[in-house]
C-alpha cells in the first residue's frame, strides 16, 4: 500500500512539473464587520516587484464573493519566475469598479525565502480622502509642466488606430501624456494620463463615437471618464454619457488602465531611444 501511495504522489508531482505551472494558495479576510454588496468581486494578482511599476504576471481571476474568509489560488507559469527577483501578491475586493478592501502592501511570495501559501488581511479603503490627495498631486503636476521636457511622437502597434502623443517627462520617465486618435468611421478619442514615479494616478478621457446602426448604436455617443488611481488601484471617479454623470464599471476602468500602461511603455521606449 505504501508503495502505491508513493507511486501516486510521484505521478502527481511529475504531472505538476510537466505542465510548467505552479500555484499560490491563500485566504483573505478583513477586520471590519461590514456586509459585502451582492456584486462584490475578489481578485488577487501575482506581481513582479522588480519592475517599475510592479508588473502583473498572473491573476486568480475575478470571482464573486459574499463572505469571509475567502480562499483563492493563482496559477502561474514557472518560466516567468526568476529566483533572483522579488514577487508578491496584491488582492482587493471591488464593487462597481470601486475598491472596498485592498492589500495594505503586497505580500511577498515564492522567492527570497517566501513560500506559496499566505493569509491576507485586507484594509478598508477610504476612497474620498484618497481622491482629494490624488487630485492635489495632479494639480501640482500641471503647475510644473513648463519645467518638464516636452516630446511628441506617434504610436502604431496594431492594437488600434494610430495615435499621436505629447509627453512631459523628467528624464526618460513620463509624468503626463496626452494621446489623441481617430478611427475610420468618424470617431475620436483624446486622453490625458498623469503618473507619479511611473505609476498611473489619473486618467481623463473624452470620446466621440459616431452612430453605427449596424452595431446597435443608432445615435452619436459622447463618453467621458475622470478616474483616479492609488497604488495601482482604482480609487474613484466618474463616467459621463451624453452629459449624464454616473459611475464607470470595472471593465471600463480596467480598459483605460491597460491603455495607459500601453501608451506609457511606448513613450518610455521612445524616450530611452532618443539620442
């Protein structure tokens, strides 16, 4: 019997190694006695902390959550892990794209003596004060644009219509980027992104989308976003649809955050390549 058990364990270990993946397991909780809204979702991300800003290399995926403690797992590709680099897990509970609870600081895992299991205590996010602080940082950036280096460029990477950009930077690190694009059916988008130490803190976007009855859009659409971020997480903001103010949803926030990262990386690459 012991031989059979040992053989079974060996097969499990062999299968785990053969698919080239590993798994981080954890549990998340919070101290406050606050009931979560029905639409609350949880997500944990594995970060490469050697990147600036930290780079997401795997996620637990977005999962519904109604109570605590909440268990999760993150499957990652082993070939993305460098034993000489630090890695950490960041987690949050969101509702309508707003962060309710989040990691106070990423929890180290995998390397430098850290393992693959962890317990997280999430912190209640006080978004209102945070947004006010971020807004002051944005105003401060605007007040010193004249002292920053101004650069212009164009991005054509096949991910969408080409866009033109204007960057204000300190050395090769963008502090503000203004991006504009137009598509082939008459739509347009203008966005500005503010960064602190390479991390997105604010995004303002205005889009004019031309009517397309075939796609279910009978009339022109004016769409605007004014979003604030803290430590890489959405902290608050608004969405305006044809003049009506509301709240952005999670997918819209994520799409704009990803767009800011794409533009930031392209601009930084160009700035570093400049003679």
